[in-house]
C-alpha cells in the first residue's frame, strides 16, 4: 500500500509541475502567445511552427488546441489554419516528451531552487512567471525520478504483476487505458512521461507501452473535441478533424506495434522507445494532415451539424465583404450588426437583477456566455470597419464609421462589466449565502430600472441620430448619479443602526451600485457624437474647471 501511495504521489507531483508551468507561462506571456498563434493566418509553415512553439512553452497540446479553436470561432483564423496549428501543437508536445524524458533528473533540485528562491526574490519587484515555470519544471523532473523509484518497487508486488500481465496480454485494453488516463489527467504529456518511466523500469513491456502511447494520442485529441461540443461550428471543425486523423493513424499503428518494435531493435534504448514512437507518429500525422487537410476538414464538416440559431448568433450576420467598396451600404451593414451587439448587451444588463436578487445560477452562466458573443461581434466589426476605412471616405462617412466603433466599444465594455464584475458579485453572494435587506434590494432595483431605461434611450439615439434623444440621455446621467449617491447614503445609515443584512451585504451592495453607474456612463458616452454632430457640446466638469481657471 505504501508503494502505491508513493507512486500516486509522484504522479500528482508530475501533474502539479505541468500545471504550474502552464499557468505561469499563460499568466505572464499569454498575450504574446495568443499573438503568435493568431498572426499566422493562411500560412502553412508559420501556422505549424506557431502551434509547435506554443505547445512546447505551455507543455500542452490541449491548451494550444483550445486557444486555436477559440480564434477559429471568432473568425480570427481560418479553419484550415487552425487545423494546421493544432497539428503543430501535437508535434510540440511530442518534442516536450522527448526533452523531459532525458536522464536529467539531477537538474530537478536546481530548477526547484531557482524557481522558488527566484519567485521570492522578485515577488514585489516584477513578474514571477519565468521562475514559477522553472519551479514547475523542477517538480516534473522530481516526479519522474520518484515515479521511477516507486514503479520499481511496485513491479515486484505479486498481485500487481498478475493484474499487469492480464492487461499486457490484451493490447487493445492498454490502448483504451491510455485514452482514459489522458482524458482523466487532462494531459497526454503526463501520461506519456509516466509511460516512459514505467517502460524504462521494466514495469510494462515496450509493446504495452506503445499501446498506451497510442491511447494517449487519441485521448489528447478527444479533450478539446469534447470541450468544444457547445461551441460554434468553426471552433469544432479543426479539433474534430484532428481527432479523426489521430484516431485513424493510431488505430492503423496499433496493428503494427510488434513490427515497429522489431524496427527499433537494439538501435534505440528501451527507455526511449515510447517517446521516439510518439514523436515519429505525430510527425507522420502532421505531414499527411498538412498535405491532405481538405480531406480531414471535409470529413469533420460532414459529421458536424450547422450551428443552431443560438450558436449562430455568435457569428456576424450582416457584414457583407462583397460590398466593402461601397461605403454607404457597408456602413449600413455594420450598423445592423452593432444593433445585434446592443440587443445582447441590453439582455445581459436586464438579466442582472434577477441573478443578483434570486441567486439564479443557470441564468448567471447563460449571461456570462453571452459576453463571448459580444467579444466575437466586436472583433469582427472592428476588422470590417477598418476595411471600409481603407476606401476614400468623405467626412460624413468617416464620422459614421467612428460613431459605430464608439457605440460598439461601449457595448463591449458594458458586457465586460456584467461578465467580470456583476456576475462575480452574484457568485460571491450565492457562495456565502449573503442576503440584501428589503431596502437594499429596492435601491438596487430602482437603479437597475433607471439604467435599463437609459439603455433604450441610448440605442434609439444611436439609431435615429436625433439630438433631442441624445440630450435626454445626457441629462439622465445626473439622475443615475443622484440615485447612486442616495442609495449609498441610506445604506450607510442602515449600517449605522446595525441592520444585520446590510452589514453582511455591504461590500457587494456598494460594488453593484458602482457597476450600474459605470454601465450608465458608457451609455451616456453614446450621446456625445450625436450632440457634437448637431452642434451641441456638453459642458463636462473638466471643461467647466478649465474655463474657471482660465
């Protein structure tokens, strides 16, 4: 029993190290990584290398596939480019296995020391991502060393040898075990490193080890496919194509495992055979996949149904690329798409009261997902308007294009406030079973109703371009500000007299009021271009201070 616990602890240490590397790199260099993966549109070699590099850095082909699928869903990269990037990520993971499986265990303590002490030294001075990643690498190498020592002891246990001998005699079940382990661990890299350690220490035969490798290959492709089941079709196509090609090649290779081992012969060390086999398989899959990508993408498209109406809303509907050279028509299309963004953002804001008041977890998750639609449409609209502005536009057309950008940017910011702030407050309220006082929820409801009314006013002002509506919207800003101040004052009074619910909910209550005021500020910003076009320039506090000092 003690040996099994030691083995499980070593595996846990390996998984922890891989997770630490991935989180450290993603947190510190996530923007740069996404930029690398995104800036390779429709170029085979750059797409492949981007996937390879990102997978090596993140130590995860699954994470790379998820990032790439997200870009495909937002139409930032084509489906074919996403597929090639994922193929590159698979090769990158294979290279990471080769590097990590080398006999460099003596570096484990060095990397741990550098990582931990480096993190402590720079914790208050700058980013710690690199040192955290080094600590993670040290844990990976230490885990591998412990797996080797523990597996040697486990292999001598009679009961374990009996079970293992049964499994080894049925290679298909070893393949299935590889799929399950890879899926359960959410890391084919971890399974492959464990397999390498088991083979090196004679716990499993090379034949069984290669079957585990084949299963891990399928499992790593299965993870992003399952994770994207509810995503847009463009996100599902590349990961499904990857699953198909890897499953086909893994199944074919399964019937030739014995012959492949004979090919290795004595020229390759037994400890290196799983890692080398994994690398060779992924390089072969990548070469064939790149050369025949239309075949696998076509098969994936035939298996996947068209987006439902709900999923289709994630994609732009009115941005017609064929009329880019006609600015009047193109701007009209952009405005129609902007109104869809407004509908989504307005629904998100409307949902917040029920979520906050009733702890509606299902509606909270649905509302958070709606922010993905806003982000997708905003990115598509920015690119579309940028293309329009490449034409020779007159002053009115330029102003119209910038007004649409201003409007959509405010809608996107509103979605972010709901997603990152109000939904977080609602989750915290539910988690800690916090309740508002009757007066508190009434104040939140009044401010919510005022913001929703201004939302209608903002959309109508944008659509009609009427100065009268814009003026009403601008004047309503003061009303919302006064409502917020009154709510804060009465809330402080309740704290003073010791109302229990108000004391418990104070932080969340004040944050929600502030977030509603921020949303209203973004709505008010929509009035400025309309008022400016009509010759009216609102006198802001800044302008009044400037004129006073002058």
